[in-house]
C-alpha cells in the first residue's frame, strides 16, 4: 500500500495509517495537497475541534475535493502507475462535489472514493455536520457509485445515526455504495456536544451490521477500534511464551491491553490511561509522552531493563504533546534504567526483544 505525496512520489504505508482495516496491497491513497481548501463543515464529532490546547500536532480543516490539483495528481498516478488502485480519502463531499466533478474524477482515472457520509437522512446530516451544504451529497451518491467504487464512513453518534443504522445501511446499498465502515465516535474531555456509545448501543449496531452484511450486497466493515470497545479485538496469532532474561514491560493503550495480555502472558503489560485527551480515548496511537512518563514513574528502578512503546504514538519524531523521541527515551533510561524500543505490531515484539538481548 502507498500514499502519493505532494512531491509526486510513492510512500509505502501500513493499514495503521488508514483505519486499521485490512486493505488491498495495490492500494495508493491520494491525500489533499497543501493547496486544498477548507472542508466547509463544523461536525459535532470532529476530532480536530476537541483537541487539548497544548497539543503540538495540528491539522488544517482541509478537504481532498477542495484541492485544485487533485485531478492532476490522479491522472499522474494513472499514467505512471497503472497497476495501482487509486483512492481518495479525507472528504465529506460537501464542497467541490457535483455531477461535473464526478465526471472529472472519473476521467482522471479515479478507482475509489472514501467519503464521510455518516447518515443518509438529509436533515440529520445537516445537523450533524452543521452546514446546509451537507444534504447535497445524498443525491450524488448514486451517480458516484456508477463511476467509481464508493466507501461510506459513518461516525456513530448517539441521537443522529445509531438507532436507524439499519435503515442507513439499506439506503447506502440501494444507492450503489460498495462498502460502509462503522466507527464509534471518539469523545475527549473537550467535547460537550456528543457522548460515547453505551455498550448496549455498540452491541445493537454490531448485530444490525452483521445482519445487513448477510442480507445486502454492500460490504459492512466493523473496524478494530469497534471490536476493542466491546472487548472482542483478537489477532489471529497464538500467545508468545516468551520469558525475558531482563526486566521487560510492554506499554499500550487501554483498548489493546486485554489482547496484549493474552499474547504475552509472561511479560508485564501496562495499560496507559490517556489523561491528556480524557474522555473515551484509549487507542495506542494517541498516547502522549506525559501519560507514558506518569506510568514509568511507577516502575521499579533497574540496572538494565527494556520498555516497549507503541510506534504509533510517535508522529514523525514527536509525541502529540511535544516530546521528541530522544527526549522521552532519555528521561526513561536516566530515571529508571530502561532502554526504550518500539513496535508497530505485537508480532514484532519477539524480534525486538531478541535484538536487544532480552531473551
């Protein structure tokens, strides 16, 4: 899988940089360029509007369809990498999208578009995304589905698209949408407009989704984060019976904690509570330096030990709260004696521990 960068290069990516969902290997994602304009929405659930004020990682409110160079970049990939499957993401379809634009994207060679749809009810979509432009997409979906494969993202938000999720999936199927992905809303302490789903609501959506996946032609995807919230996230991997010769701790977010406990029964696993964001945020990719250091302070001092962190918590060279990788690693080894390693996936842990001589 690849991302097509703004300087017209392919960058290899993993599924964790998308939705954590298994994707086709020949996929190339074409994100917006720096010239992309705003999304035109003010969504109740938007993660960009509920971040802590001291978070250093900032993303603009852009939209891929509001990119004047989008067709040029799609056409370039079509010409130079004809074997790759081209998808555009990061769009709500509220700006820069009409019948003429659909034809333009198709002529440029687009294979697939992933749109933040959320609901097929026009009034609800306007209220959820807080823009009068939000209703137009519903009428355009059938035409889009005739020209390229459409993936509809739904951020499950109580009061807007949970109780009628079955009807929404049926509507999308009738419109020719090929796939729908269901994501429970993430709510930090900085959002007072929505609440997280209850377990009862999660189970209702899951049961309904599985029924519709069987009944209809549309593919219904329940991403890993959904399963994790239900305590049902499992990797197709047997437990690793590793017993390290050095003190070793594995740090992870609260959602992945039960599965890592299963996979590494002989290694202490620490669930790091995300106090930086608060709310129901428990993914490893949103852990911060200060939350990690809070848990490190509870560890015993050692002459030499190993602390494994999730690679996903680093954005380039920094955590979301501004710690550089070297700064965080330095504080941990100087304060407690643990060298720090990272792993992108649990299956990498045995190799990492062998590399540092811990097993």
